[in-house]
C-alpha cells in the first residue's frame, strides 16, 4: 500500500483518477499550486491532474522535477491531452483518467519499482563540469550555469558521450526527439548559446567540419601541470 499525493486545480470536476477509490492506497489531494508544495505531505508517488489546464500542469511538473523531486511523477490526463505530453514535462509515466483499477495499480507498482532500481548517484562530472540529473542543473568549476531545459539536455548528452562525433541530424533525434520538425540550424543555435555560457570551457564542445559536433574531454592532469609551470615559483623573481 503506497502513500499517494494528488495535485489538482479542478477539485469540483470529480475524482482525478476514479480507480483509486477501488484500491487500498492512501490518497491525499491538495491544490495544484506551487505555494501548496511548501507544506505538502510526503508521498511515495505524486499524481498531477492535467485533465483541464495542460499549461499549468506542465509548469507544475517542471517545478517539481527541477526542485529535486524524489517520488515518481505520474500525469493524469484525458485522451485528448496525450498529444501535448512530451519529454520536457519531466514525468515518469502518464495514465488516462478513465483507466481501470488493475492498470492504475500496475503503473504505480512499476513506478515504485523503477525508483528502487535507480542508481544512488545522478551526477556526471567531467572536464570541470558537474551535472546533476536529479535537479536538472549544471555547474562549471562550482559556479551554477543558467541553462534552459534544452541546453541542459544538450550538455548532458555531450558529457555522457565524450569524444564521439554526432551529426546535427543525430543530435536532433537524440535531444529533440523524432517528433521535432525544426531544421538542423536549431542545433547550431543551441551549441552557440551553450558555448557562450561555458565561458573559457567553450572549447569542450568541438566542431568537426562538415560532420557535426563532439565533446572534447579535457586532460585535467595536463591542464593542472601547465597551470603550475606557468606560475612563478615562490621566492623567485620574474625577469622581462
């Protein structure tokens, strides 16, 4: 039996997920507002009501995932709302509001099972860059980077596939998804913005002419050696 937290902005539109009334899980429902999350009770699974206001539901899901949510996040929506769901929502699963008890219970078990199997660490550290997958945040030498969601995804993809060359088409497929209809120039624009935010580490994202891009892993031991040899030895004088 799991503790479920339901976030709904439409309390008068009937049960968010009627099948829950036929299951033995403990259910607590609160308004789907960011202010309500401060004192929200702990839960094994969080369900977000997206039956009506899809924009608000998406915003709430993004807030939950970027603040380091520990519990699996499941979206409850109508069949028509499925067309708006994408990886950018940051959810773990989606279920239709009319789903039967057996399906709902199975989805809850799977969500909880996947959570138990997740590795303890969700951090990627390489070449002076630290990426926290759980909070969708990244730092350069300890300084936080102000990244958009797509810039974060692109940096994470590069950092987890070091030295491998990817064409623009491959990056579109892996980062933006097969259902993205924009052109490859989107990749160039995001790479340019990402390099600007990386500052003096912009060289980590290298251009392979006529092919695409790759993540250049820095040899930190050599970089450290160069820094030490370029600094004057204590007690000596530099001459020009």
